C-alpha cells in the first residue's frame, strides 16, 4: 500500500508546552481544540483521525525525506506518513541538525534537570553519537563524562512523544557544570523539527 501523504497548510504559533494535557495530546485554549500528537498514533489511527476531522490539528515531528514520526502499529505494512514539500516543511526542515567527534574524551557536562514532563535526557555530539540518562524524580541531577572537546546539544524526552531541546554547548579545555538547564526549543532525537498546526491529506481539496 502507498504512503499517506499530508501537508500542513496552517502551522500554529501557540507553544505546545503551554497547552493543557489531554492524555497523550494537548488542548489549545486559543482555538479550543485538541491538538493530537502524531507520535502517539499509529498509521491506522492517524488515517482515521484525518477521515474523522476535516480540520484536525496535530503536533508532528518531521524526519528525513519528510517522514512523520508515528507510533509503531505492530503491523508490517511498511506504510508511512510523509509530509509533502511546501513552505511549512521547508522552514521547519532548515532546523535539522547534528553536532564534533569524540576523538579524545577528557571532560564532563553536568547539571540539574527540572522539567516535569521529562524522563530521559540525551547528549548528542556533532557526529550524531549520543549518551542517555534516565531521570526518575524532579529535580534530577545528570552528568555525561568521558567527552572529547567539541560541540554538544542536550535533549529531553518523556511520555506521549514529548521532547525538548536545551542549549548547544561547546567544550574547549574544561568540564561544564550547567546548574539548572532550561529546555525551550522543541525537538526530538530524530534531530529534526516539530510542526504544530492544521493537517490534511494532500489529495483532499480545501474545504470551503
């Protein structure tokens, strides 16, 4: 079966983390609608959502080739949701990033995480390699050791597809103790952007 192609005609300026929880999804007070997190839906559930709601709003993580992150369905259909090329996708895709090599590990990055939605924190180097820690209680202390000089980026993850990006950090000749770290820019371990806003199948005409 063919992939499910979608587009995002109306990205939303409201912040996902400011919306109230509705299970794995969120409620937007501005438009009084439930914003569905596609990372918590299988391809079948996402397709049913689009068939059920003419103006569904979602949170979508976009990976390489426009592939949208979905929950594994347990069926080996191989179908994917793919975002069609367009202005929204082009603007978001510019944020895809990876970050220097761990050639001679000597230093550490440590700090304190105080994000009630997060359960894991990951440190990515510029070559895409990662180190991950689980945080059981908040606030939680973390430390990544045996690091080479270079540039790194912190990410946190939690339930229902929650993820957020922390600061980009550069180690030159000493370890970094960050204190309490702020995570403000949404992202994911896919290293690619997130779109929040209206979604529709590519072959569905605009509803008047």
